[in-house]
C-alpha cells in the first residue's frame, strides 16, 4: 500500500494513493487558500522573529579525553517514552553537568555503550534526536524504532544498534549509567560542483533525525550557499510521521519558497525506490551544484544510492549517513 503527502507551495495536500490510505490523519482536511496564506504569513513572521530575538543556547561542551578511558565519558538514562502514536521510542540521557552540551559537528554520530543483564557489551551509533528548535542543555536524546519484529528493528538500525536499543528497553533502568563517546563524521561531500546550491535529502524511518538537523542548518538565509532544499521522507506506516511532521510543516511555512517536503508511505524493506512513482517523482533530476544526502537503513540507502546514480547523480555528489 502506497500513499504520499506533499507540502506544496500552497500546502494543498496531495494524497497520491493506490489503495485509499489516508496520510497523516491530523492533516486530512485540505486547508482553504485563505488559511494557507495566513500560515505562510505567520511562518514568515516567525522566521524573522526567531532570527532577531531567539538566542542560541550556549553551554559548556562536554570534554572527552582520549588519554582517559580511551575517550569515553558517562551519561545517565533519564527517561523513555513513545513518540506520539509512532513506532519510535525516545530515550533521554542526562550529561554530567546541567549546562553541558555535546560538541558534535553536523553529521556526526555519538557512540553509546553499556552492559546487558548477562554482562555482555551492547554498543550502538546514533544521531542525537532534537524534538524542539534547539538541543536541551544538560541532556540529549536518541530515537529508536520499536517494531513488533526484531528482524525489522535489525533492518532499520543494523544489528549492533538494534541490540543496544533492545538492552535500553528491557535491561536498563532509569538512573543507570551509559558510556558515551563522540562518534564518526558521516557528512562528507567530495563532489566537484561548488558551491552546493541544491540539497536533496532522502530519509527512511529514523533517518529523518540527522536530516532535520541539517535542514535547520541550511534553511536560514545567509547560513549557506544552498538555495533550495528537497526532503523526501519514507515510512512504512502513516503513524510514524508523528515523529517530526509538525516541525517539518512549521519549517515549510517559514521557508515556503526554499523548502519542498514529500512524506510517502511505503515499506522499503520489501519494496524498492524505483517501484514507487511518488518517490521517483519527488526526486529532482541532477543539476550542477546538487548534493544528495541519504539517511536510514543501510540497505535502503544502498539501493537509493544506486537508483540516484542511474538517474545521473555523480557518485561523489551522494553522501550516505
């Protein structure tokens, strides 16, 4: 079953469904033109207000010394909750100091490590999940799928990260310590077309987490050379868009002439990108200055990369997170 929802210029909802599935029930009613115009005006005003009056929180970067404990620090499991009606869990961790922040670069992961109930090491690499405008000082969160099938969780995260998420859910308790370390940098553009003027982000499931942070970074005018941003987000179930659909909608109305978003329901574990007409239509053709960023299950990213190359995207203009 396939359906799609696109945030268009007037934010008319385009439900492209082969089976009559409704997408994002909270947005089922198509807004009238007046309502759309008001939202665009409100979004533009919000963008200007935030730029002028919202100060970025400044904190103390948490220190990691490679000569002490091999660069590992500690954090403490604070809470776990389901995000809306989605299939995803949010785990929040506190840092050693209340004004600590993680000194992460854009596209950098964090490594988390702990012991399960059998004293076996569980370790996973994750991108911090920010549910608001800015990260909270003194804490951070990660987002993990909690599908009914362990095989589906393994597919979505990879076996190591999926096992770590399982230990978080079943073995660890609030207040338990977890080892923390700065992880790999995955955002690496090696293309010859500079400056980058157009960004294409293709996210599947929790791949939306690093994509959201990058979109926030490149959208503000003057923040980069990027002139247009396209986000294609695919989930196997409509409910999984609860994770960040509200943020995406708000960003669209703030940057309606720069941002295009397509949310498409499809199971890319069993289906392929090229088999879905809504996905292929949402992927723009390559032009000089375009950079594509793929995020989500490794197998989905591999297939999507191959498809983009077949569409004329140079290999060195595609980055896999």
